[in-house]
C-alpha cells in the first residue's frame, strides 16, 4: 500500500502571500490530521478531518484553514503568511479502529515551507 | 489539555548498548501512546505503540512500558545500531472531550549511536 503523500515537498513564499498544501492519505483511510513542526515548538496539532468534516482544531489563528474532499484527500491553506509560519507541515492519515479506541496515525514526508 | 514531557533531549550511546527514553503525561484519560522515529528530511515513522490496557509491548529490539498510575511510559531499544540514530518522539492521545485523534507530542530525543 502506498503511504501518505504530500505535495509540494518544498515551498518558498514571501510575507503576505497565501499557500495551499495537499495531502493524499493511505488508501482506505478516511481521517486526515495536520501538524506543524518547528524547532522551537515541536510538533503541534493543527486540525483533523473525517468524512469532509473538521472534527477538531488546535490553537492556531484563523489564517490556518483546511478542507477534505470526498476522496479523503485534504488541503490546508495559510493566508497572509508571516515569517513565523516557516515550518515543516505534516499530514497524517488513520483508519479508526472503532469501539472508541484512539487512531493509529501514519505520517507523510511533510512540506517544508519557508517564508521570506 | 494534555501535556507530554520527554527526557532526555539528547542521548548518545555506543553501538550494542541499550537506550531508554522516558515520557510523562498529564491527562489520566489518555489511553494511547505511540512512539515515532524521525530521520533527517523525513516524516515521523511509527515504530511501536501501546494502549492503556497493556503494561508492556515488545517488537524485536524495541519495547515500550506503560505505568498508568504514575502516568509515564518509556521506550527501550536494545542492541543499538548506527541506523537507530534519529529523533524519537513520544505522544499521547488527548482524552479530553472524547477526542481520540489529536496527538500531543513530547519535544523529542536526539539519539546518536556511535560505531
């Protein structure tokens, strides 16, 4: 089975611009989560989608948004980019084991965003 | 919300030695604890996980132990090899509000295995 794929792998933008990142989950997985990874803050949860619905959101400003399509692919968007948005953005997919158990999440390689 | 503390932040061992990384969590409702290995330029790779109804789990050279009473869990790597060198992250599922998909991560441990 192919793993989680993310495009693009690298991106350079300037302050004030917006950016869209894409994630394709493992085949059959319906949940997609996004995380931001920085040297200072580590890995932080952005949001999670399941069946095209956002189920939970982390503590990030409204400039960060996302969506999920009917084929479970997901995109995240960051508007009005700031220097501090430079980070590795990771997508993870999971297939809920059911019975209220926690999901096992599998990560993609990430998109490295640099804001100049 | 959940808070996960991870120690040490760096760990250097000789090839063949054992390595232990420890994590503590704050939310007693957390019930799933995965460990990830991240190599340079790659995303985190799941290496082992444990659920709260189990005290220990082993997979070849890797083992994880969980103490629910003390709210801490540990990763044990035996017979370390240079290819084990990477950053290791522990994580816990935030049990607040019934959320079973939001991972809270530790800050990571840079493990270096010297040949």
